[in-house]
C-alpha cells in the first residue's frame, strides 16, 4: 500500500482531525501525521496547498490527497475490514449517524468547542443543552439496541465520530443520561484516545478566543 500521511490540526481543538486519526489507529495501518497549526498567519494557504477544501483532516495516500473526515474514514473501511458494523442495517445506520454528527448539533458544537484541556461548570445556554440532549437521546437509543459497549456493539467509525462530542460533554459539564455517561467514560478511556489526548495536553499553542468561551482560562 502507498504511504499514508494524515494531515491534522491542533490536537487540543481539532475535533474533525481526531475522528479519522482514531479510525486510522483502529485500522492498524502504519501512518505518519503532519500537524498544521490552525488560526495562525498563513495557515489557510497551508491547508489550500493540500486540497481545494482548505480544511484538515486530509489523508495523503502516496501522491493523492483526500479531504473530509467521513470520506477518509470510509476509504479506510475499504482498506481494512471491521471499521463499520458488520450487520448491513447497522452499517447504513452508522453512516447516517456519522453524517448527522458532522452536519447537525451546531448549537452544541458552536457553544462548546472541542478543547481537551478545558474543564468548566459554567451554565451553558439553553440552545446548547437542548442540542446536546438531542444527541444524548440518539446515542442512548443506539446503545440500548446493542450489547455494547459501543454504539453498534463493537467499536466502529461511529464511535470515532462520537468521541469529540464525548469530550465536550465532559469539558463543559453538560448534563447527560447515565447510559451516555457510561459510554463517554468508555470512549475517553480508550487507549488510542488517551494517546491523542496526551499529545493535546502538552501542546503549547493556544487559541485564546476558544479558551475564553464561557469564562474559561483554557
Ligand atoms: N467536513 C470537513 C470539515 C473539516 C473542518 O472544518 N476542519 C477544520 C479544523 S477542525 C478546518 O480545517 N478549519 C479551517 C478553516 O475552515 O479555515 C471534515 O469533516 O473533515
């Protein structure tokens, strides 16, 4: 196979980058990573030099460059087995859920940006907790339908997509059901997640605007 390099953003903040990175780890394919610091002078040109999307993550496969967290994850699922649920209905449902986690819950994402260093108990706006509760219900519903510990039983790409949300629930102390809370603990004790988090916690780059959301100090 061609050499794989995953181009990613800051590990503390880049929720989109975390998802295919986790899927790559689970795939056990060897890969290099190239971290591009976001929101610093010239960063957009660096992203546009990779693909027209002008975003990270980007998977470089030899001389080809593939943007988008879901497209990258799907590409990986064709390179190795078992990254999507085996059951056909679950496979389709997991893909739909990933798409929903990419597109929806904007009020949750915007008010509670991923910030792995962050812990605050500030009350979040109603629109944020409402969107978080909707996601909580959806996650709990999937968890109830399977033997667990993950959304579709065994770990799948859907769990990679849920992981940044799990960290937001914890960072901003957002209320959630017991079922989802147990699932969040599972995701955040995953050894690959912990490797990513360890790198994030020692990153020196800070995004003050993000760190200050809801009165924080990062
Ligand atoms: N739909 C894309 C979104 C990627 C995305 O928005 N990435 C952010 C980093 S977390 C980014 O590159 N932002 C830079 C910019 O938009 O200028 C995906 O799923 O990969």
